[in-house]
């Protein structure tokens, strides 16, 4: 069994993933971290030096090279937005979309200034808002193909309970 977590940047996939993995006694895998390890560059450096198209190829390769079972995998915000990746994810596990609306994402992403998200680099609040609107419009139909959509505003504790229940 593999559990995949998808959703927009800042929706809490990694935080939830760690708690969920420990509650299930599964191993936690953060896809972005695996990409950083493989490339020896930060996500921002990959975007800057090699471009987003290159990042997407590596992201897909790294996803498909994950081995093992009993895993909780936090995907990147764009991983679930490719038919090829979705097909692989559906073949190998169950997926949960951590849904937050535009306003909730804006609040979270405006507070997040860790420099780890190249798509947000250099954007002010209005810029973040238009990025969220544009990307969500493009991505919504992909995210909604996840097996379950869950309310990302719930506490991590409630989400863990809810997901554990769905897995029974
Ligand atoms: C991206 C989300 C990021 C990371 C990269 C691109 C996206 O992951 O993969 O910066 O396209 O939404 P998080 O969702 O973990 O921030």
C-alpha cells in the first residue's frame, strides 16, 4: 500500500505526510527531497539553471523510481498535473487531494518565505494571488482526479484520522 498526497504548494502535504506515516508505521517520502538528492541542487537551483521543463522530467523519473511499499509520499504541487504521473500513482496507490480554496492558499503562501518555492520567488501578495488563480484554473481538473478530496483546513490530527478511516 502506498498513500500519495497531492495539493497546491502550501497545502500542508509534507507536514501531514510525516504524521500520517508515523500513525500508519509507514515510511515517509518527500518527492521534492528525493529530487534534490538526485540532482544535488535545491529545487530553486534546478528551476534557475535548468528550467521548469527539465524539473518536470526529473520529477516524473524520480516518482517512477520510488520502490517499496508501506509508504506515504508527499508529491510536489505540480506532480499530479500530468496524465502520465496520474496513471502511475493510480496504479501504485491511493491518492488524497488536500483541498484549500484560493483565499486560504493566499494566506498560507504569503506567510511562507523560505525561498524553497521558485514559482513564488520575487512575487508580492498580488503576484501570489494571480499565480494561485492561474495555476488552480489549470490544475483543478487534475487534482480532482485524486481518489479522495479532503479538507485541508482540518487539523493534522483530524486529517490523519480521516485518511486512516478511508484506508480501512
Ligand atoms: C511546485 C511545487 C513544489 C515544488 C516545485 C514546483 C509546483 O512543491 O515541487 O517548486 O509546481 O506547484 P510543494 O508543493 O511541496 O511546495
